[in-house]
C-alpha cells in the first residue's frame, strides 16, 4: 500500500514538473507565435464566420428551395451545425493534444470544401440536413477546437487577448460573408454563390494549416472523453452555465433576419443587420479581452452573460428599423464578449497547457446537446 502511494505521489510530482517546464517554455511572442495567431484567426473566420451567416441561409431557404418547410424544420440545419462544431471538439481537442493538429486541420478543410460543394447542388430538405447541417458541422468541429487550443502553445501571459483575436475572426467573417453571400445570390445564383464560399473556405483553412504550429510534445495516455476534468467544481459549474446560455444566445443570429423582414424591414437591410450584429461582436470579442487581463476572464464572462440576457428579454420592444439595428449592434457587443471570454475562462482553469484541448473539448461536448435543441426552442414560441 505504501509503495502504491509513493508511486502515485511520484507520478503526480512528475506531471507537475512537466507542466511547469512546459509553461516556462512558452515564449509569449515571436514570429512563429504571431503567425500561429494569424492562422488561428483565419480558421475562426471560416468556422464561426460561416456559422454566423446561417440567418442569411435560413431566410433564403424559407423563400426559395425550402418554402414548403416550416421555419422550425429549417432551423434544425443550423442547430445541427452548431451542435457538431462543439460535439466533435471532444475528439479533435484530445487528438490535437496527442500531436495530430496538422491532420485535423487538413482533413477538416477538405471536408468543409466538399460539403459546401454538396450544399450547392442540394435540392430537397434531407440533402441540406446532410450536407450543410451534418457535413459542414463535422468539418468545423475538426477545425475549431484545435485552432483554438494550439494558441496556448505560444501564449500564456496574454492568452485572453489572443483568444480575443481568434474570436474576432468569427466576427469579421460574420460581417463580410452575409453581405457577400447576399450579393452573390443575386448576381450568380445560390449554387455558384455557395461554391465561391467553398473556395474562400479552402484558402482560409490552407492559410491556417501553413501558419499554425505546435511546440509541446504530444500528451501521452490521453483520453478522448475524460470525466475526471469534472472533479473540479469550478470547471463543472462553468460548463453547466455555458450550456444553459447556449439555449438562447444565438437567437438574434439565427432569426434576426427573419424577425426584421417580418417587421417590414427590407430584405437587403435585414441582411446588413446581421452584419451589424457581427460588427458589434467584433468589438465585444476584442475590447473586453483587454479588460479581462486586468479583471479576469471569469468576471468579464459574468458581466457579458448578464447583459446579453437583459437584452434578449427586451428584444421584442425593437420593432422599427432604427430600434432593430441598435439592438443588433449592442447585442453583438455583449454576446461577442461572452463568446470570447468563455474559452479564456476555461483555459484559466487548466494548470497544464497540454490539457487545454481536453478541457475545451469536454466543455464543447457537454454543451453541444444544449446547442442542438437551441434553434427549435427559440422558434417554438412563434415570436416571429
């Protein structure tokens, strides 16, 4: 018994020494580090940048290819995509820690391209579910968590700021892509518009593949699903809270365009309203991260979550064009701050940088089931 105890103590000590050594090897900058930050930005641009445009797809589908389907049925396409981005993180996060970062980015990028091409030739509901909901969601899941986790190999002191830069990629994608898609759908049609989007995705992921590098040796003996991370009460409460927030957070992203057109806003201005939300999100994903380095990411996370909740409760009061645009801009700031601070808050609970991918993956896995039912729950009351 004493021998087993002594062995356990030695193993724990070795892990602590290894974690400490890895932490001291972080350079907090340099060419490779900032190239990695840029590559992560490009990956985020494609993952949540595309996911943040689903409001454009939903409005287009409801008026064209899927006009015979209910808004609730169409919303499942976006819900599956959001769910799988997070669910696949439970696999891609630990695989990234195990040394398969390049494999994940390469495979995810090619799958993303292929599934968007399949979306461009889809004609019926189940085909959109498979290509855009399942296929694109899987591809984004293989890209997103590794693209975020690899940043911890290069930065520790300014990690919150770097996560903010990563999250800003999604916001900038959400500003540019809805406007670009709306113009493409008008000029070249839906099919070629989605194909052009596929080539943009391929170029951005390729940039991330080249620029992002790992610095730590693969983590040995890791598990894909490791419930031991939930031994930490603070981590468990953070994951549970993030799940409930996910049930309502993306309502303006998914249904803001539909809400605006139903309240007599022109379709073109409604598409721009989604871009305005994502522009506000850009501010929310960068500026609060500077404050988080002072006050801590968990504290900023609470403030952002509370502000977003209050805004959702008063959303119905915005009925005119001006009111809806102001709401979108402010909500973009608060929701963007929440999304940006959440990974940093999770990473702050990781003592070993090589466990960040696991903790992020387990959080995304656990909250993905909330995201799966989020859009149907949001549309169920028929508020729009």
